[in-house]
């Protein structure tokens, strides 16, 4: 068999494997028209998908901006308010000028329509982020004084500004310093601040009182707190000094007065009305049922500017409710959200009937029933068939839904700036009982 040998390829020098021989052109890959078309189609598809993704998520991002950590908080010109109050006060109100150390967040003249004791009142945020309230009056009496110091016993004296102030302590974190001025007025400092901050403010108050001893009503003497490092408090437009716990206590005390028939009807006179023209500083927002028997300002013994009130039948949540509550927390700085339900609620009763009979109401009432239905079903699963048990469950679920639905509210609760509580009101007794709480109280 005649076999022919294939010619051998010339060997390449070591280290030249994979390289083109000298003088040869490199081989260029050839992409067919079909392959190029398929590659271009893939790139175009990726670009279209990217554009569609951006178009889908951009509106969501724009509609849910992150809440601002800082906000504008108006400064109170204590001296200007004091000058306006001097003519009706009958004495020259003390107006310590505190600069950037102690910041006033309210200043007002109260006519005393509820207590019978007209007062000059100023609230101060301290450098250590506590609160001290100053009250000055010429008509002090033992009963009124005990109310101001929350019945705290005398625990000693403390010198400030060359005067001996009476020191009182509740034993629960709140203290008071009381001074009877030679000019005929009584000054009370009350709050949860440290004693050194009490002393600093008390010293400035004494300087103002001493300057006032030579002044006539209509003029206002100003004293200055001794310099200390300024504090810039990062808050979201906080306009109230109360913590959630103190706000709840104030509501509870007002409700106790209402239940006992001893309502004081505070902050309901012409002076209070005129003091609220420029701004408002409510200490609580009350989200309650629209029932005519559930007037929040009455059952908690409140007045003008004390509470921000939102009401719907069965305290049903919608976008307008959430927006209103977010405004109260983020703009007004309200520290406490109250969800207020009541026994024999018509909206909850209608929902219970709809669940049991399968017949839904007509018109927009159907929307109310649909939103309350989860609370009714939960009660039935727990073998609770009484409508008042369903009211309590609706209050609890509504409170939790507020926190779950609103980033503004949840951030405020998580940061300790606000709390959400649920109350169940008894139409017969007039009492509002705590049934749930979210946040620090």
C-alpha cells in the first residue's frame, strides 16, 4: 500500500506559540449580519427595560420623601409678650432674656378663668433638653400653689440670685422652686430639669424682679442668664415642652375633673383667644369618633389651642386623616397621638350587623364598614361578641395601623418624640380608660 507522508509544518521557536508569524496579518473575527442584529436587539432591550424601571419607581420615590430631621421652630419674644401683658396684669411681668441657653417656647398671660388666679406664664427648654415652666402671679393662695407644685412637699431651700427659694420635690422626677417676691408677686419654677438649671434660671428671674422693683406697669425689665455654651436642639419644629408621658398625664387629670364634675374650663377666654392668633402649640392630637357625645375638648377639660382634633365615624383612617396626624407631629411637634373610641359606637355596631347578616350598607357608609370589619372579625375569632369588646379591638388595631401606615409617625415613635395611645370612653361614666400604648410613656 503506497502511503504518502504529509508535509511537516515548520516548527516555531520556543515561546512563540499563539503568535502570528512575521509578515502575516492578524486574523479578525467576522460577525455575521444576523449575529450583529441579535446583539443590537439585546442592547436595545436592556435600555428599554432600564427606562421602564426608572419610570415605574421614580414616582414612588418622589411621593415618599424622607422626613426632615430638622425643622423651623419659631423663637418667642418674651419681652414683647410681657409688655403686652403688663397693662392687664397689674404688675410688671418678669422676662429673663435667655439668649441661646434657655429657649422660650411659649409666653402668655392667663386670666385665670378656671382657677381664679391670673398668671404670667413662660416655658423654657433648657440646655440639657429638659423643661422649666415659670409662673408669676399677685393673687397666689395655698390651694392654687399646691396645684402648681402638684402637691409636692417642701424638701428644703436653695439659694439663687441672693434669695432663698423654697424647694419642693414630688419624688417622681419633677421639682419646683417657689419665691415670694418683695414686690408682692409669687414666682414658681416647675419642671423636670436638673437643679443646676433651675438655679441658673432662678438667678436670672431674681435679676428681672430686682429691676422691676423700680419699673412701672407697662414696662418690662430684662435680666440675662449667665453665659454658658449655647445649645442648638435638633428637633422637627417642636412647639411643645411636654413629653408623651406628661401629655398623657395632663389629659388624664382633665378627664378626672370632668368625671367628678369639677371641670375648670381652662384657656377659653378672650386673652387666650388673642394669644393664639399668630401660632398654636397643642400638646396632644386626638383622633376620635365623630359621635356628638365624644367632644374631646370637653371630656378632657381642655381649651383653645390645647389639642389638635381629628374625627371620623368609628375613627376610620384615610389619607386625609394620616396627613392631618403627620402635620400635627412633624410641624406642630405634638408628642402624643390619642385614638379615642367609645362604647355603643354606631359605626362598629353597623359593621357587626353587616358581618352577621351579610348585608352591606349603601353609599359611602360601605367604606366605613369595610375598614372596621377586620376588628370585628378578630373579636369574633376571640369569642368576643359584645359590640363594646369590638370597639376596644378597633381602637387597638387603629393605633397600630397608624404606626404601620405612616413613616412620619413611626419615626417619631421610634425616636421617642411621640407615642400613640388608645382610649375607650364610657358614655355613662365619662371616663376614658387606657387600652393600648405604643412608644415610651
